[in-house]
């Protein structure tokens, strides 16, 4: 008995599978569609999330090294389930900030900031019609936003003490109001009031599709006098002297602020402590939930697609009973028949998986285009998707293939 080369058997089975699929184009395309949609859904979502995660470190690292922020509301609150809880908290006031700054011994820097948005910022006949972020701060505030003064000067104590109408501009505002002249010592109008430009900051670029340079800074005292209301709550920015003293500095500040705000020992903090790490962890927790949901939906879609493959293979076996009988009559073994039909099922799954991966990567990277961030190709998820397709092809194709292999050759030849 001559043993046939296994590679020749696989090659022959492969081309017979291709020929069978080609003869039933519409049925094969509809089956492929189910696999493609299932793989597209998971690869598309994973690519989009991976694209966002790749820019999270730069996008959410909004504060300088070894710094944290004390504020009334969380920086990120997915779902908004705690709105009432946070809204009912006492505002953080400038007096509380001053007490904390006097009492705290460990921080290298304690700074205050508050913000809003304004429109119609003007300089002579030029106007910024879009919304501009306006925040009040002191000499340390610019430092916390990971930027520096490129021209002019920072705020000084007299600017804060006497609530002077001076301002520092981000580069977006400079580009719109002063395209052809130097902005320093020029007066711009904010809500009808004149502010003298004393400094401009370095250009920072974009994050998550928005500019980080579209802002105007004024002294915190001027901001509170002219732009605050009963809902205004300042943010307190803290910088530790080093990474080693970071945790001790945070513990000291939290303890002092609890005392200043008279929070009872048995109650939780009535303010939020925000760090770059906390924001990244919150974002990761949100994306992990999306991943689980996407995987659940995709598993259902792939199982349905697998049932479709089983159905088409059972129909194919029924239609080709006589062909199977002829093949067996001229020497094909059960293993040959099993391999042929199993190869057909796996090919359908893999081809649909490849199309789904390509569409998923392209669709997921639309996020990169929208937010102007680098595109990514999730190689690991692409291989996982193709592996799952192979498992589905084998799992749902094994029964039809086994059924074809068990057919009696004599009965198959008589089948009409």
C-alpha cells in the first residue's frame, strides 16, 4: 500500500475547497459576511481603544512631574452618577487656599487656579470669535500646565495683590490677534475690559483633537472679582520637592485641608485629589469596560457565523453526496473526505477573518484621524482574531466533515 504525501493531500483538499466555494459564490459570501462582521467589531473596537491608549500618556499627562491637584469635582467622571454628591460639596475658596499655603511645610509650590470660557476676545479690529479658555492663576499656575513663558514675564505678587488687569496668552490667541506684530504690552479686550499682555507661552500642540494653546491667563484675584459666581470653586495645585516626598506631601495637604474645611474624621474627603496616574487609571477602567462589551458582542456574532458555516457545510454535503461516492470509489479515504470538507470550513472562516481584520484596523484608525493622533495596528489582536476564526472553522466544520466521511460509497453512488 502506497502512503500518499500529506502535503499533497492538503494541497488537493485546499484547491477542491476553493473550487466548491467558487461554484457557490452567493452562499459563500453570505457566510463570509457573518465572520467578517464578528471579527470587524472586535478588531475595530480594539484598534480604536489602542489608538486612544497610545496617546493617553501624553494627552492625560496634563500636570507637571510630582504634582497633584485638589478640586471640588473629579477630573473624569464617566456616566456622571455622582453629580449630586459633588455638587453639594462646599466650594474650595481662596481663603482656604491661603490657609493651606501658610500651614503646609512639605510642598515645593502651592498654587491656585480657576477657569471658565469666554468669547469675543478683541484687539483693535481683530477678534477671536470662538470660545477661549480663561483661567485665573498666580506665578505657579503656568508651571502646572506643563508649559513655560517664551516671551515677556510671569505673574508677580503685585499682580495678584492689586488684581491688575494683565494677562498671559496661549499661542492660538496670539496667532489670531497678533499675526503681524508683537503682542507684549498691547491691550486686548475680554468682556469689554482692557488687559495688558505681559507674556506669551510656548506652543504645546494638540491633545484628543483639541488645542492646548487656546487660553488666556489672568491673575487669580482679578478672575475671582470679575468672572466668578456662587458655583465657582478654585483648584489648588501642589508640587512636591521630589518623587520621594510625593506621598508624604499629599498626606500632609489632605490632612490640612480636611482640618481647614472641618471634615469629621469618620467622613470621606469632601474634595478630589487628581493626579496624572489617577486620570490614566480612570480612563483605562472605562476602556476595559468597552473591551469586555465588544468581546461579548463579537463572541455572539462569531458563534452565529459559526452556525452559518455549519449550515452551509451540511447543505454542501447533501448536494455532493454523489461526488463523495465517486471519490471513495476511486480510492479516497475517510480522512481525505474529512480533510476536504474541514479545509473548506476553515478557509471560509479564515478568509472572512482576514477581511474583518483589515476592515477593523481601517475603521478603528478613523479615531486617529478624528483626534489627529498616530494610527496603530494591533498585531496581537489581529492574530487572536485569526486564531478564533480557525477555532470556529474547525469547531463548526468538524461535524459536517465527519458526516461526509462516514457516507457509504455504494449508497452515495445510488443517490439522486
